[in-house]
C-alpha cells in the first residue's frame, strides 16, 4: 500500500524583481511571485497555505460548483481565502498585504458560494499592500493571526500595526 506524501508548503518567498532590467514592455506590472493563498477552515480551527487556490483549485474547492447566491448553498461550511503578500524592508520580510474573501462549501451537494470578482479584487488589493480583514468573524481572525504568528514570528513583528489591530480579537 502506497503511503500518502504530506506536503509542507510555506509562503512564496520573495524573489528578485522579475522586471528588473527591463526598460519597456511590462515595466511596472504586478507580480504574483510574493502572494500565497491561505485557507482558513473555521470549523476545524486551522489555516493552511494552499497554492491551488491561485487558480480556484485548492483542496476545498476541488469538485465543487460555485454559485453566486449563498441561499442556493444551504448548510454550508465557512472558509476564508486569505491573500497574503510578502514584502521586504530593511529589517527583513513582513506580511505586507492581507485580504480575506468568504467562501462556503456544502460537500454533500457539491455546491459552494463565492463571488469570483471579489476574490480577484481582493487578490489585487493584497498585491497593492492593503489590509482588508475587518469583515471576518472573531474566531476566523484569531485563527489567521495565530497562523501568521506561528509561521514566522519575525515577519509578524515587522508587519504593520494595521494588520495586528485588524486581526486582534476583542
């Protein structure tokens, strides 16, 4: 019997500027090299990096037909897709952009709810170094904050007060 290999995927690490040295076409474009999707499973109380979410192919999303109306997906389980952008300052890397999008899934009926335009716009906002987490529930914020801190406490410490305040549980 073949044993299932476990994946230990971390955040995308900052690479050299892919446009460095280019003077013309494409100069100034946004790059996805430093963005990682984090899936927050609220019921399980855990968060994981799932690079498949970049193309709506995360473990949670596989085999699910997504609908734009949450009422068509009864008894769904709540997840958050959180776009985390890493940047570097003199002191070291930090969480520069963190934006969350709601997603619900009902595995039994193989249906889910998410708004694709929202996911695309939040990905764009994360790349542009925005922090958008205020609409998350307290439990989800706590799971995400704990995950980011445990992943790299130095990156958490170097991150903005806006992120730390946004994810603080009241």
